C-alpha cells in the first residue's frame, strides 16, 4: 500500500506538493482535502486529528509541533504519524528534494503505528520527543 501524505498549509499549496507528486508520492494539501476556506481556518490540532483519522502521514514545517501542548496532545490522542522539517528556512524545492532523498526511510514510517514525530534534516530522520503522556 502506498502511503498517503497530508501537507500542512505552512508548506504551501503547489511547489512541494508538485515536487513530491512528480516523485510518485500520493500527496494532498489541506486545501485539497478540506477546501480552501476551511483549511485557512483550521487550528493545528484540528488538521492533525482529521489527517491522522483519515490515515495520512502528516508533513509539517514547524518542528515545535512535538512540544506545543495542544498539538502534542492531538498527535498523541489521534496516534498521528508526523514528519517535520528540522529547518524552517528551507525552500519548498529543497524540502521536496530532502523528502525524495530520504524517501525509503520516510515511507517506512507509514508502516509504523503512531503516535510519533520525526524531524527530517540533511542527515535523515531523527525521532523527536513528544510532550504528551
């Protein structure tokens, strides 16, 4: 089974999604999944819960998602599987390249039961401590 990925709105609507799709990934943006108007209003804990419940592996830009109480609780409660970028200053093109460079490791996460947050950097994936029970 091919993993499905849901992109946080902070990752943009086109460049990263198109880059990953060109690599054969099954990717949806929040706007595609929930409609643009709703996607713009969704709190982080809401999209995390909805995406995890729908079976997506979540991609987000903000690595602090694992330590903020509401987001960490949503990840924990919904057994979310999340990959975040270690650096917030990466371009969408570079984020796409990183995902494709570490594709095998990222896609293996789709077979692992959540909750978890992994950070993606040049050297690969590193598990982040989730600030939840």
